[in-house]
């Protein structure tokens, strides 16, 4: 999301960067030409306006021109728009050029002349060149596909001859109507539909963002077209009930774009289009069979000529989903009902689609159509299609005559929507249950689902308001339900960090008698107080899972249920059993990737990313973050939508990309109430503190690190778990800024609090590092050696490398350089592998001061790996394993040619020249 003036342009960072470079080049006297192409509503005009604003801010004069369908037959109408502000300067042109140029506008002196296209074009170019002597020019031309031929010829002429002129040409045209004059003359930038994450952000910026199922429908029908997203969101806001219809209503603007050609088509063609729209499938035989003898295959031709559909062999496809919507909405209720009934009659061999068409043709509530949809949902569930099952059950509920039966179907739909990872939809479904039934079991189940829906946003208090009453009410009669509710509640309680929620969860947990399955109790104990409950949780963890796991990616056949694997992985992470967390969560992600779920993967992917980050597998962490963010934005999992960019910003900061890190944090937390999301608040402070530290601004870093503890006489952690991992960084910054006494107060209070429980090897090392930095000279070494004593500390390589660097600096200042050298060498190896340039530079300086000249960074270090996209890294690893391009393509759904293209781009990034060098250039996964 990029701020431009008073507007935000979402999901177009790449395009805006190209436009910025075009403008920057223009300010240094370099010319350029760029043609943006895309479908209607893709945002071409918004990007042109953004470029114009950039140019004006840079002191570049902007000339505008817009094609018009009504003026496309008027010679040189577009050129007149463009040059009109400066036509009075045409008097300075050479005579023949002046006459030719003014003549096409009817502004000559009346002397008879023969039209000369070359002189006209040359006159236009010369005029612009003269104007550009007073400052660079940007020519912004919209709707180029509707320009008259004369103007197009002049623009093509100029595009070939701009070199050396401080003039740039920026054009936009429909992708299906690029003028032939410009097709090969100008560099092209294709404006693709927005990806799911960007589409979700654009919806969130609307005055009344759609939620739940309405949001999914808007995203589905808009297909990433920005104008469609905005207009459909507006339509749903005006009429929320429309979200449940088969096609969303089109606004006037969308209808003008996508339905303009319908009234002119023959009636048989319109009927074929309606049946195709109602069928929502591409099978031509099905559509023709349903229509019967009222139309023939030849009746498709007018629709093809109008660009509405494409018919290939036995398939028919609408050019855009909104055309399908426009066709469907243009039909009467009776026409739609007839189409669905006819389609149901011919789909006797396809029970799922037949059920849907029967439901669409139903005129009221009855139990026959819902039963068919129930069966369809069951079949979808067996295929792993949770979202499809939820959709079928929701539709079945709307047609159910009995309110209690309807409520039961809504609860089941909410459960399936939860597994599919759509929290807003889950909340919408759950909210309807209380209006339909007083059945305690259904109400409790609906509350669990509603609590989960809020838990994955940032509305943690609201989530716990649903979950904790259910847990407390069921503790005596249904302890299994209580543990289920407590397990769900622990995650929002952890993220909130508020002590009252955690204390209540632990109190209820102690009231639950022992159960056969204690996994809910394990997560409640570990997630609410991992220090005090560490020993007990570790013992329960060992009993819950003892079988070895294959490494992530090995596709093992696991007997462990998926949900259990995820909870155990989260428990391992919070207890600093990081390697186990990676194995469990990695195996869970591998399972999830093989099933057709959606956002359900997002929370697991983020947890895996956190564990990978802590273990020093930063490239893999970045890939997991990309996956988590994409899935979360699609499903509306706000906690991940914010948390994933904050962790990515942390990686950027630690690698020295501080400005980008700050911008990423600003975008991520915009509009978020951080005090109610203490885990996110602490991680945000650390990301910004790390950026300051990377720049050598220790005072700013200290302020950020100090903010993760309160300012009370006995400082408390802002977050009961996350804060303590930044204690040593706080102390290190304090020592460099003269605030040691304040840091000592935090350290002493923290040490007393942690003594009430049992700390992990990781947290123990962090406290010893903090002690060493604040200790008297005679006592510091004892703490440094204690921080490095446990070999388990190597599981967190960045933190261990920081201890080694601090210890080595302490040794060198005491003229013990020989002892410092191996510590510095070990620290340097980690910093170089991770690509932490600020820490690498500091360590290299210390090595030189210790009398050692450090070697150059090795090939395949994180600096080079960081240049690879997650997909490129995946391809490189598969190629290094010996797979051919065809085999790689089959794995990741690319053509062999595309795989080869990626490898061509990968080799120079890794500093290699052949496939055989890949194995040596890439570190082992997890390093």
C-alpha cells in the first residue's frame, strides 16, 4: 500500500516503482516511453494520475490527453488535447512544420497545403522539444485505444525519436485493444489483477468494508479488478442481502463497462449466455442440452464478436466474471429459475451441481433441496473441500423450514468455514444461531466458533467474551468441551497479554479433572505461563508425543491428528523447544499444503516462521511469512496480516534495510490498537529498536527496548512472554547510553520474577548476557561463560553470536585478543550467513582490532540468498537435489521453460554459472 497525496494505491508497489524511475530519469534529462495495458477497471487511470503527481512534485510539467470513443473518428482530436496549451508557440516552428501542424487543426492562414503526416509529426515533436527547453515534460495519455488514427501515428513517431529529449511518454490502453502503431514501439507494463492480499487491503480501505461471506463473494466476482472491488463493496454495503444471491448486483459504473453490449444481442444469444452464467461452468454440451432447440451453436457468434465469451471446442468462458454477473442480473427471476431447473434436469450424473441448481430453482423453504446440499457438503468434506462444504451447508440452512435444523446446519457451516480459514464468515454464520434456537449445545458450539473468529483478528477481548463463559459453564458437565474452549481461548489470551484473561484460564483449567486427552490443558498451561508451568508442560508434552517425526517436506504419513500436531507445535515454540516446534509445525504445514484448505494454513505458517526466525533459518522464515501473509489476507486473519509484516520488518532491520523496515512496520500497524495486542506491540518495538541499533542509534534503540517493560518502581513485562527475550538488547543499549541503573532495575526485577519458575536454556543465556553487560569487571566473565556454557544455546544462533561478540569485545578491551579471536570468528560466521550487515561490520572491525584480517564473505551467504524470491529458492533447492526442469515444473506447477527462465535468473544472484554448482552455493535447509 503506497501513499500518494491524499490517496492510497494498494498492491501496485512494483508498478509505482517503475513509474517513479521513469519520472526520476526524466528529471535528469533522459527520455522514456511506457505503455500500460490492462483490462477495464484495472487501475490504469489511477496509476497515470499517480505518475502525474510524482512528476509535478519533481518539477516536471505534465501534459494530458484522453481518448474518447465519440471522438475516435475526428482526425487529430487527441493531439489537439495534448498540444493545445502551447499551440501559440507554433509560430516559432519552421514554416512547413508550422503549416502542417496547424493545418490539421484548421488553424492555418488559409493557404492551400497538402497534408503531410511526416511534417505534422515532426512539427509536434519539435514543438514539444521547444517547450522542454524550459523544463522536462511528461505526456500522460489515457484510453489510448480510443484515440484517432492521426494522433496514434504522431505518438508512435515521437516514441521512436524521444532519445536526447527531456520528454517522456506514458500511455494506457485496454489489453484487448492495444493500437497497432504502439504495439511494438513502446515498452509495455501489464497491469495485472490485484493479488488476494492486495484485494483484501483495498476492501478494508472502503468506507464500509464487506465481511464474512459477502467479502468472499466480492473478491470472487471482482477477480482482482480494483474498480470492481470498490463498486461491488459499495453495492453490498447498500444491500447486504444481495450477498446471498447467485450474482452480486452491479453498480451503474460496472454495468456500463461489463453489460453495455447485452441489449444489442439476439434473443437466442442472450439465452445461451444466461444458461452459461447460471451453469457457472464451461461445458458447452451441458449448456446446449439445457437450452434445447431454442438455440444453436451458431448463436454463440454474436457474443464472441462482442468479446463477451470465448468458445473453444466444447468449452465456453466469460472474458471476466463480472460479465457473467451482468448477464445473470439482467435476466428476470422467472428466466433464472427456468435456467436452473433445466440445468438440474440434464445434470443427472453430477449430484453436487444438480443439488445446487435445485436449490437455486427452489421458490421457498422445503427439506428436499437442503438434504441434497447436505449430501453435497459431505462429499466436499471427504475431498478436503471445507469452504465448499460450508457454502453448501449455509445454502441448505437458508432453505430449511425448521429453525433448530437451520441452526444446526449453520453451526456445521461455521465449523467448515473455520477449517477453511475464513473468520469473518465464521462470525457471520455463528451470529445467526442465537436468533434461531435455545438449544444449549448448539449455542455453546456457536460461541466456540464465534470466539475463534475473533481470536484470529485483533479483537481478543471479544473472543474471550465468547469462549470463557462456555468453558466455565461446562466445567462440571462437559469437561471435554471446557478444555476445547480453553485451548481456543489461550491463543487470544496469549496475544492480548492481559493478565486477567490468563489467570482466569488457569483457574478454570485447574478445576477440570484429568481427561483422556489432555492436549487442551497442555496448551492452556504453556500458553498462559510458560515459565511457572514449564516443568509440568514439558512432562505432558513428552507424554503427548513421543514418536519421531520426519523432517518437514519429507511428506511422512503421520498418525498424529493435524489439530494435535499444531497445538504441540505451538506448545514447543512457547517453551523454547524450537527444533521440535519446527518439526511439528513444518509437518503440519506440509499436510495442510496437500489439502485444499485456504487461510487455515496462515496461523500455522506464521508460527512456523517465528520458530524458523529464532532458529536462524531466516530465508525459510521469509518464505513462510510470505505464505502466511498471502493466506491471512485472503481469509481475513488480521493478527497474521499484521504480525507477518512486523516479523519481516525485523528481518529487514537486522540485515540493515532500516528505512524499508520502518515503512513496513508503519504499514502493518496502521489502524491497529496495539495496547490491546501486547504481543504485537512488543514485537513492533523490537523491530523498530533493531532498526535503530543497526544504524548505531543506541539511544533510540534503548527507548524502544525499554518500552517492552513498564515504568513502575518494579518494572513488569509489557507482555508476560515476549518481553523477556529482548532483555539483553535493552541492557546492551543502556550501557552505551549511560542508562545502566535503569536497566539494572529492569534486570533485577525480571530475575526475581523468573526465579518463581523454570527458564529455558535460551532465556537463561539471555539473562546471563544481560548480567555480564552490567556486571563489575571481576564478575562479568563468569556470566559470559555461563551464557555460552549450555550447548543447547546453539539452537538460537543469532542470540549466541551476540553473546560471543559482546564477550570478545570485553576480552579485547582487557588485552586478551588471542582469546577473543575464536569467539569473533564464530560470531562472524553466523552474522555473515544470516546477512546481518551491521553486526557483520562490527565483528569484522573487532577482528581487525584483534590482529586478524577477516576473509571475504562466502558464496551462498544470506546476502545472496536474500535476493532470491521464495519460489526461486524452492526451484534452486529442487535443482540442487538433481531434479530436471520438467520434474521441478511438475512439483510446483510451472512449465519447464519457466523453470529454466528462473534458473537463468538464479545463477548470477548466487554467483555461479552452472547447475552443478547449486548444491555448494545453497546452505542446507534449516541452517
